[in-house]
C-alpha cells in the first residue's frame, strides 16, 4: 500500500476530483465513524469521498477517555452483546489493525467491602476476560488478578489505606484518539478515498425526494463545490440532527449530547504503577496513565449548548477532584491540573432522562432515498458501525459490491511496526536520536516513523525537541502539515500533538515556535503567523475563563468569547 499524504495540495486536488465526477459514496463527518466509513467504502472498491467541516476528529473523537475497551460497566447492565462486540474489536485493534497505536493499560478496582464485593466484582471481571478470549482476539492481554490490601497498596501507594480492603486488577487498552482518526483518514486516502477537512456541507442536492449530492463550502477559501454522489452517509455524531435539518427532515431517531470532561495532571501527582477505576453515584471514574501524565475522568451530564466548543465549568472540575480525592492519600488541587478538556457523546435518545442511561448502541437509518444516517455507538466499535453504514448504503447502489474487508486491513503504520520496534536501538544509532525518542515516534507513527526520520536527516534541526514541550520533536510539527492535514496552529497543538493539555501553559509558550515551523509548509506570511498565535492565545484564555464559571450556561458564554480561526 502506498502512503498517502494529506498536505495542502492533496486537499485541493481531492475537492476538485469530488466535484468532477459522481462519487459512489460521500461521507459527511470526519470523526472516527466517518473516517471508518470512508475506509470501509474505499476498501470495497467504491469511489469514495469524505468531508469534514473543521479538522479531523475535532469534535467528540479527540475528546474521549482515550480508551479502547469492552465497557466493563455494561456487563452490570446485562448488555452482553455490546460488551462482546467491543471486546472483539479491542483484540483486533491491539493485535492486527493498529498495534502501533493501541496499547494495553492496567486498571485497579479498589474493593470497599469484604466478602460479597470481591465475589460480585470478581465474577464480572472474570466474565469480561472470558468473553474477550471467546471472541478469538483476546489473548493479547493478561488476565485479571485478585490483590490483597497490602499488595494493592504496593501497586498503587497513592491510595488511602482505609479506602479499600483489597482490589482487582484487569487490563483494557488505550490510544491517542485524534491521532487514531487521522491515521484512519490517511489509510482511506491510500486506498483511493478523496478526503478534505475544513470542507463544510451547507446543503444537499435533491432530485425529487432523492438526495443526489451535497453543496460543500471550502472553509479556507470560501469557494463552493457541488459534489454529486449516489449515496451519502451522514456520520456527524452530535451534529446528526443539524445535518438532517439541511434536508428538512429530522430523521427516524434523535441524538442527545452528553458532556464528559477530563482533567490532566502530571505523573508525579499520583504515585501508582496502574490506572484506577472508581465507582461514583452516577457511573465510574477513571484515572488513566498517559505518558508523563494522568487523565482523570469523566462526567456524564446533559448538554444542549454550543456543540463545537463544549465548556468545562468550575462545578465539573470540582466534581472530578472531589471523587478522585476520596481515595487518594495526597489529594489533588486545582494547582495540579495541567489541562482540561470537554467532549460530547452522541447518545440515542430513549425514555430515560439521565444521559448515563441512554443507549451506547448504534443505529443506521435510510430516512430518504440517497441518504444513510449512522449515530450512537462508542469509539471502540467504530469499525462495526462503519460496516453497517456502508452495508445500508450499498442497498441503494445498482451494482454488486464486495463485502466488508476492514477486519483484515491494518491502518497506515501498522505493517512493519513490530520489526522496527525490535530494531529501535539500531535505528537510534543510525539517526543519532536517543532510543527513547525512537520509541516515541514508533508508538505515534508506527512504520511511518521512517518518513519523519528522513526529515531529520535532511534537516538535523528538526531532530531537536520543542523548547516548551520537549516530549515532541520539531519534525513532528512539519510532518503534521505536510502529511497529516494540519491547517492551523490549533490543529497541531491540540490534536496532532497533545501540547494543549499536557503543559501548564496549555501550549501558549510553544505557539510561536510551532507557528514558525508550520509557516513554510502552509505558505503563511508573518501576518498569518501572528493571526494564528493570537487566535490560539484567545482560545486558551476563553477556556480558562470558562473553567472559572460556576455552571454550564456561564461557562458556555465564556468559551464562546474566542471566535473560530479566521480563514487564510
């Protein structure tokens, strides 16, 4: 498979090609489900297009708990089918499809009661492991184990001694969600899909009752394209109802948004060798290892305000700190919080008023001829959702179409990753980079890391770390623009890297250096560089201000104080 680059020239070419010739399938929405749908369609041999109004994964798919998991709590709800399906997908991603991006992660579940709780929770985790193995793809993770009070405190010394009587430890998996989506998009493009971010659908083309295409605005230049397609898939997540409104139809189901916020704190603030999973009165709380940091989350509250920039309020932050501090020997304070992010889950509305009770199942519908809608679901099962969406769309094509093959299509960077990992010391010696830097690149890019190493060979200065965010190399910024579709400073600091949540300054100290590295690749002049930096600084300040507000309404108003980036 050839490697696809998502630089500015490729984006312009993709928009032109989509407008020139009727597509078999046009996918609207560049989150994980939309990206997965484009990959599924392209690998069936269909002429496929994918458009996204903002950046890849800029909505829900970059703001998750970053877990690939079966959903242990869904066992308690007796939703065995969902858990079984998710565990199969978890194994596929770990072992075959994306071993460079999806990694095992251990979790400790503290037990607060003697006797019955160990039996009850232990039975659930044992069933979880058994379902994973029975899926045929579950042998890549260690099985759970029971820990005594003493052993649990050795594994997680951060816990209060009286917060547990023992514990269970089990494994799930994690990934960088935004990087994962971008990699799916690159993989789809490598198989022939035409893909363009910052391309917004502003209307649909109709012939009678049939939808035959979309009017797409190039958000960067203001130009508009008429893109015709035999079938369109609406995969816009929490924006599903808004997209449906463009054809004057709400559709056959309603999607509600549930807000989940996460805190990021430095690794040294929580002394533990394992992640934690804690019960709350509403759901569960995770403390997740994340490089040199921990992610603490999440909340689960109804949200009906701005979907593009959901805001975390002071009450949200206090809620997470209160619950995690209930078990920590050394409590966290506001001063320990490096980053905060908020995302919206797209939940299928049901009879329950509580969003935590709404379905994580997904639904596919064909509300009008030519338009398929896919909504609901969870990140881990994106590939199944994509398959179901394309299967539905295929019914509207007057041709025989191949079955889904994505179960056997590794993502870009997976092929050769393990061999390069085994050779990482040799690669370090050849390139002059420390072996830890090589490992970092391999776990973010897989075998595509060779492309970054070529940049470093051509310009050794790109092998240096960023001054104010030294986890990342300067080459990664340039590569994000030339190969990964980054168009703006926010794209790089927030999604191609995680500098915006991994530094106490939220990326503002890195902004000038990163913008200067991006400028040659994107053709920016000094004026545009200054605009990008100013916009990013305003965004960070608006987020900080929103996090000082007492509730959703005031937090939303504060966050909207920073406008979206102006076009080039």
